[in-house]
């Protein structure tokens, strides 16, 4: 019995470690490329569009907040937006809470 176990371990079949093989990493590379084009790139593109939209807000724009309030921008600072949601009713919001600039929106 010891001879069989010894014979199995001392083979010369040439199936040992080959070193670095690019084909073994090809599936991981393909998965990384798919993740980049399907998840990361579209998310970065949308974030860039959001930043550009927020930097382009000006007085008189009609906007919708992420909470669903409709109103017209009456004042701006670097971080806040003052918005009129009804006649003589003004509220302040963080600039990042603006979801949509839509000058076709009616109050």
C-alpha cells in the first residue's frame, strides 16, 4: 500500500506549476472591463451631468427638488438655493437637493 501512494506522488507527467499564464487571468480582466463599461462609466457620466446642471442654476429657473417641491429660484449662494414655492413663500435648500431644472414647469 505504501508503494502505491509513493508511486502516485513521484510522477514525472509534467503537470507541475507552469508559472505566469495570461489565459488564467483573462476571465478576471473581462469581468473588470464589463464592470467598467456597464456600471462605473455610466455612473461617472451621470454624476458629471448632475454637477454641470447644478453649476448652471440661475435666478428665475424653475426647478424641482429631490423631495418633490416645485418652485422658482430667487436667490443663490455657493451651497444654498432660495426658492419661491408659492407667492411670498420662500424656502432655502442645499444646492445638491435640486433634481431637475425645467423652465417649462408651471407653479
